[in-house]
C-alpha cells in the first residue's frame, strides 16, 4: 500500500499492506459476531475500519488495495460492529433503568425503596442466627440463597422451611430398612415393592 505524497505526512494508517487490510476486516467481522470480543475492542475495530473506509473514499490508499473495491463488505462489517455496540449499550441501559427503579431516592437522598428491604434482610439475618442455634444439625441458608428467594418469589416457602428445620437438613432423609422389616416384607409378600423403594430412595 502506498500513501499519496499530499497525505503521507498528515495520515499514517496502522494498516501497512493489503494482507493487513484484509486481516483487519476479517478480525473486525469476527469481533462483531463473537461473544469473546468486548465492546471496547469492537469500538476500536469500528474506529479503525471507518478510518480505513474514509481513506478508500478519499483515494488515499493507492496501488493494489483490493479491499477498497468492495465497499459493500466494508459497510457490512461497520454495520455489524455498530449493532454489537448498540446491543451492549441497550442492555446496559436496561440494567441501569431497572436499578434506578429499584433504588429510587427520597428528598434526603436516602434509598427509600430499599429501606424496607434492608430492614427485612437484617431481621431475617438475626432470626437466622437465633434459629441456627436451636438446629445445630441443619446447614443455614446463605445470604445468596436468601437473595435468590427474594428475587425469584419463593421467600415464603423458604421462610417456612427455615422455621421448621433451620435451613437445609444435613441429615440423610432416608432411613434404612431394618432386618425385621425385610423379614416382614418377605413373609407378607411385598418384598418387590420394598426392593424398588429401597433402590429408589435407600430406605424409608
């Protein structure tokens, strides 16, 4: 690739050869369709491709610049990159709007909507500590599990379970059959049912 004498000192492109031109275009297109490519990288590729497109349009790139002969391909790459950036910005705006609805502030700047939630979580935490002392065999729910219960709408069920057992029971719920029960099953003719129950649950 050669730069015209008028623009040689004013503009030095990073792209130095036709192979690098093609490489830039293919990397940019790959970035536009890859989850691994960040928005910052996509923005950088967009800037480089648009600079390259402008150079093609102004005739700065001379010689065997075959990439400039296919403006449709360049435009597709630019549109794909813009779409990727736009989608990422849209999802960011959606998260921000949801957060702002949740975190509405009152006149004093305090978080009005979150105050009852914080108080409820504090009460649950204190109750958790008190109940876990009375149920040492149970594994108490983590703060993350409480948050999931609040977020996904099954907090009531979780509270009921917590009040009954103090959390997740660390004990195996299945009690193995005794030798007497095996004898009765064989004697009374329900050994097959008992075996299937045993293999399915490990006991009662």
